């Protein structure tokens, strides 16, 4: 018979454990540990996860749902200051708590003396960084500006427009405006002269955290205004005629081609000018107003070579559609005369070219001397379209079993369609000067 020996230390530990828990049921809570998750993303999230591990007197461990368990929060009390607990999530108001610590206490309802506490510090924004890859901004393009937050944790996050973090910023701008998509030029940029664009960004709840971005505005690019007329549409081709049948031996006449659309006229425009001298450079404000409602306005640094280029060409006329081919007549047979061929369709007329526009520059003699060589453009008439070709005539049917002589006495063929009418050129435009 084998003897079983117990280690003295193990016997003592078991005895002590039983003695300490002798008054508790096996289902009683003897230990509780609070667990937090998601604290690595507190720079962007306004919440973090809370879970708990509960140890019973029986030695079994229970976990809440967030860490793969089934222990319900109804058995626990959660006490949190300056935040809100909702079944496994703790929400907080960032504006009031950045840089501060949230204390969370989890207690067993069955045994309130069994509890655990955790402390979570909310990262704070220590710096705002504004940047742009462009050394200067041009009014002809939308400024591209980046904004980063640097946090007390060392993490740096790019702030996207139309995000929660973007809404935490206040901006003061010169020559620019903030939108949900970033920054655009101020509406009065083309009226008032701005030498520089500036952005000051700060936290709306801590304005001492801020950064400033300044860029010069480059007015040396050309102002190109294109209001040329649109080309006319081409006419559609006519349908071919159907060949004859036993019930209708003659070929059908073809459809005519459609006429090409006329090219559209370019509008006449007026250009108003205003002069400004600044830091040794000559600037001219060009305000283009077109009769069709289009327009453009911008300051040009003519000292740096900026020019005004106008395109006021007439639209080209559309081509006429070709006439369809006439249908063939049916061949003759015993007791049946051969059918006649159908007529070819007429070609469509060509569209006329559109008129070019006339540009009138309005300025005084001083401005004229400065800008007379920096204004250019095209003022060409639109080209006429190509007229449509007439369709082929339909073939008359052959006689029954024709010999070489009888082939000369077929059914009558249709006539070929007429070609469409030719289009004409529009009028040329020009550049004119009107002194005030």
C-alpha cells in the first residue's frame, strides 16, 4: 500500500485560505480588477473602454463582455468623476479635461469593500503646426495648407477638414477664408490688394496654443479668359431606303441628311482697369465683363511679366449629314415587271461659322502706356461646316432571265440626292481701346 505525503507548506496555505474565506459562499466575490482599453487613441477619441475581471471564492474568474466574458455590469457599481459611464464605455468632454486625470472606481454590489481604481490622463494638445509646400501662393489656384496637432504624448496627428478635431480650431485669416474643406481665397481678394496671406490657428478652448502661417501672394501669372463660342452639332445622316418586295416592287426613297448647327457667337467683352504701385512693382486690376454673363477679375503684376490673354473665337459650324441611299427595285419574273429604284436622299446643309467677339479695353492714358503690350488674344471667325453629300440612287430591277441586250432595259433607277448647301464664315472680332 502506497503512502501519500502532503507538503507542509501546501497544507498550511490551504488551511489559511479556508480560514480566511470560511464565512463566504463559493459564489462570493473575493477579488476585482478594473481594466481599461483604447487609451492609446485618446488623442482623437472622446471615450475609452472599461472592463472588469471578477474572482469568486470558488476560484473561478469572470470577465465582462469587452474582454470575452459574460459577467454583467448590473453586478457592479462604477463611479467616475467628470465623465459618463455607459455599459463598458466612459465618455468625457475633451475641452474640460485635456491634460487632466479621470479616476474610475469599480465596486462589487454584493461586497462594496471589494473594489479597484484606475487613473486615465487625457492627452493635451501642446502645439499646433501649420505648413504648406508652397513658398508663395497664387490666386489662380486653391492654397494647400496642412495643420497638425502635437500632443503631450509626443504623437503628431494631421487634422483633416470637416472632422471633429478641425472643429476644435479657431482661425484668424488675411486674404483667405476657412471652409469645411480647407481654405479658399477671400471673396474680396480681386477687389482689395493683399500682399500676403496669413492664417493664425488656435484651440477654441485654449487660445494660448497657436501657430501662424504667412505666405506672399504671387500675382505674376497670366489671366487667361476664354469665352469662345461653342461648335455647332453635326447633322445626322439620312436613313437608307428599303429594297422592293413582291408586294411593293419599287425601292423606297431614302431620307435626307440633317443640317449642321450654326457655330455659336463669342460674346463681346469690356475690360475695366485699375492701377496700383506697391514696393517698386506695377499692379493692374483687370476686370473682364462678358455679355453672356461670364467674367474674371484679378490683380496682375505687370512688372513681373503678367499678361491678359483673351480668347473670343467664333464656334465652327456643324457638318451636314449625308443623304441616305435609295432602295433597289425588285427584279422582274414571269408576269412581274421589274421595280423602280428609290431616290437617294439630299445631303444636309452645312452650319455657318459663329462670329468672333470684340474686346474693349477701358483705361486712361497712364494705364494704357503700361498695359498696351501685355494684352493679347484670338478673335477668329468660326469655320463653316462641310455640306452633306447626296445619297446614291437605288438600282432598278432586272427583267426576267435577262440577256446582254435586255440588261439595258431594266426598271427605272432612282435619282441621286442633291448635295447640301455650303456654310459661310462668321465675322472676325478685334481688340479695341477706349480712353477714359
